[in-house]
C-alpha cells in the first residue's frame, strides 16, 4: 500500500505523512515525510487525530481511529479500498466491539481474509477517485 501512496502523492503533488512508532523508509520527496512517535498504546493514533484537519485523508484499518477522523471532518480509507463514512462507521464500531467481546469470552473467530492483489487494486482505484473528486471540488 505504501508504494501506491508514494506514487499517488508524487503524481498529484499532495503532502503524504506516514506516522509510526518506528522509523519508516520513504523515498526522497518534497511531499512525502515520516513522523516517528513514541511507543505506546494509541500514541500514533492520538497524534493523527491531533493533526488531522477537515478534508484530510487518513489511510487506516483501525475502526476507532477512522471514527475519530470522520468526527473532525476527515476522510478515512482502509487498505482494502473501502471508505469509512458517517453512514457506515457506527455499524463498523458495533461489529468490532461485538467481535472483541466474543474473543474475550473465548470464542474462536476467524480473522479477515488474506490481503490480495484485488484488495490492492480496489485501494488504488478508490485513492484515484478520491483525488479526482478533490481536484473537481
């Protein structure tokens, strides 16, 4: 996914910031940067929420983070190419909480399907559509 993001950021000349609790390799670029935050529970998520502005795009599979991004007027896209929206985020949070409760009570649940080339393509397509909409707006 990072390679797709790197190419897209360069193509449309939009700032891209990667946030993690360890150094990430990024290509030399005027629009791509990496921020290293301290290790700890939700430290990177909290940094993102503090910095996100209305209209910003955040790539995340973390549903609670996506919810917070949406709450401040940002856009949240998961790596499988699905946008979280004000209309679907509550359902996603409820399902996540339900699955967490089931796992906590000892029920063995299967995880998500393996990440596929189809997922990469769906992500790239949605990212392109997002940038096209932003260019028109």
